């Protein structure tokens, strides 16, 4: 037999029972930043608990934006995105906000639809994480939606390369990749294959360009630099390396991967073919995810400040007096066991 519905307790009833004004009760129970005397706060909280008062969150959200920060990401299965989002959640929690996350799989139309939906839900801020967010995407419709959201009092932050007029955090992928490739060339490698990830992806394209530049400046003949595109995943690296092995790696002595997961897949394919890393082929990655130190051999890579970028994104999103900021973060080459020094 169903139980009768519990009578709804109103904020006015809580205020009356506590002997305070409705405004004071609202400040205590609504999470206002305005100061309430400790005695009044204790009385309101005690009465609310006794009467089992529950704030009407839906009504509150109709009056103002809520305390959520909506993160719109390309692919939540990517370890690097996981590191950044985890840092966002920690930072948001410390400020009393919370994070919701949506995945768009890198599709601009889906990105637009997600932003439009989030705008209707009125989060406090929107953070877009993507390799590239362009102002002319969908003939400017995405930009228009984001500008409309900011006019309504929201805040937009982009983690990734962009030409949009919002605060952003980007990574210097090209120069970091150039530094890693210079190390590989300086270690005596002269025949290199680059596993460049998917075509048209901004961050991995910049890394590939940096790899080529660093190798050439380090003395590697451009004819001995091979570029192979693949899915940006462990399986993509495995399959691409297996195809290269089938064609014959010839004198290839190093593989530079556009990220760590591709590199880990490449090492698996080499091991399955009976080749040793780094004795036969050196392998490098990019990002410095946790698995980079768990695999054998430990992976030489570029360590990106992904957690710091996540924390900074929340800081920008919640800034009391927001001004547009553009931050660029550079990675650091970390040499481990997956690369060797070749004889000259």
C-alpha cells in the first residue's frame, strides 16, 4: 500500500520556526556567500533538520545559474583527458562547485548540440576540451551559442587550440615534440618512423610537425623519416606497427608516436614480432600518462602538465572578476628505458 506523500515544508515555515526572516533562512539554506550570524545559522539548520526541509533545487535553478561546471570533452576514454578532468573535479570540489562531463567524440555538430543543451540547463561555467575549437565551426553557430551563454552570465573556458574570444589553455605541442625528436636524433638514430595519429587532428598534427623539424635539425635525412597515420589508441599503434613490420621496417631504428597509448601499442606489436625495445627499435610517446611508467621498458615521452591545466581551467571558470586569459603550457622531455643510444 503506498504511503501518503509527506507534506512539503516551505522556507517560510522554517524561517518562522527559527524566528528569523525568510531572507536569512534563504541565505543559510541556499548557499549564499553573504554572512549570517552564527546563532541564526545554527537555529535555521536545526529547524530545517527537525522539519526535514528540502530545498527546491529546480526552483532555485530557474532563478539563477547553478553551481555546476559543465565539461564538454572529445573523448573520455583518452587517458590524458581523464587526468585533466580528474584535476578539474578536485579543484571544483575545493570551491564548492561540481563537475558534469559530456563526450562528443570530436564531432563538431555533437559539440554544438551539447553546448546548446547545457546552455538551457544554466551551469555556472562551460569548459570545452578539444584539440581545436574554431570560431568558424558550423558557420559560426557554435561561437554564437557560446557568446549567447556568456551574455546570460555564464563563463566559457577552452582547453585546446582556439581562435575564439574566450579564456583558453593550450599546449605547445610543436616545440615539445621538436625537443623530444632532437633528443632521439642526438642519440644517434637516423631512420625514424612517426606514428602520427589520425589525419586532421590538431594536437597530433602539431606534434608530427615538431617531430619532423627536430629530426631534421638533428641531422636525420628527410628521406629517412617515414610518417604513418593511425587511430589515436593502443590498438591504432599496434595495427600501424604490425603493418610496418609486414612491409619491412628495413633500417628503422626509432618510432616516435603522437601519444603514449599509440606508443604502448607499437611496443606490443614489436614484442609480438620478436623485436626488442630499445635494443632493436627505440620508441617514444607523448603526454606521460600513468601507464608510461608501468610498461616494460618504461616509456620515454613528453610530460604534459595535464593536471595543472585542469586546475587552471576551473580557476579561470570561477574567477570573481573574469578577464580573458590565454595560457600556453609546455611539456618536458622525460628520458626513460624505451630509447637507446645508437653507435655513430
